[in-house]
C-alpha cells in the first residue's frame, strides 16, 4: 500500500468527519466510520481495507474518541463513576475477546454483524424515551447486584 498525499488526505478527512460527528452526538464512531473506511477509499481509487482492518482502525478510533469525550463530559458532571467502574471490566474483556475472535471470521460475517447492529441502533434512535431528561446525571441509579449477576453469567 502506497502512502501518497491523496491516501493520507482521504484517511484524514474520514477520521476527522467521523470523529467530529461521533464527538458531537456521543457515540463511539464506528457506526459512522466503518462504512466510510470500507467504501470511500476504493471509490477514490485507493486500496480497499478488509473488514478486519476496518474493525481494528475503528477500535483504535473508538478508544481515543471515547477518551476525549469522557474528559469533555466529565467537566459537565455527566459521568456516573460507579456505573463506569461496574461496566469497565466486562467492556474491556469483551473488546479484547471480540478483537481477537474477529481474525477467525470472514469479511462477510463481520460486515453482516455490523449491518445488523447498525440497523438495530438506527431503529432504537427513533424509539421514544420512557422518562424525561435528568438535570443531574451523577445521581442516576442502577442495581449493582443485578448488574453483577448478569456479568457473572
């Protein structure tokens, strides 16, 4: 793969636009960047990424976008530390297992999984919320015992 200016500029623009949108609406970014990385470079005449490569790039981007978003949301008091700590270990474990396991899957399986998850996310975005917005997110409660039970299973 040749790293010419056009290739680097394409990746920069994809990275910037995907991260701008993901930071603005508070998502990891893969729902935006995955299809951009998969389809835009070949449309512009550059080498195509495999689904595994796109997943790896998306995972790194999600990490940094999440980290940057966390600092921004922390200043606003929107982070529930107990919930973050309770979910952190299973999230890290699932990410490592999923990343490792993806190398055993064909591109079509990864793309199908992504498509199903993106469709589910799109449908869920239009579902009505059951409660009103809270002003103080630091007081959001959750049942630690049932969360721990689900994680142990």
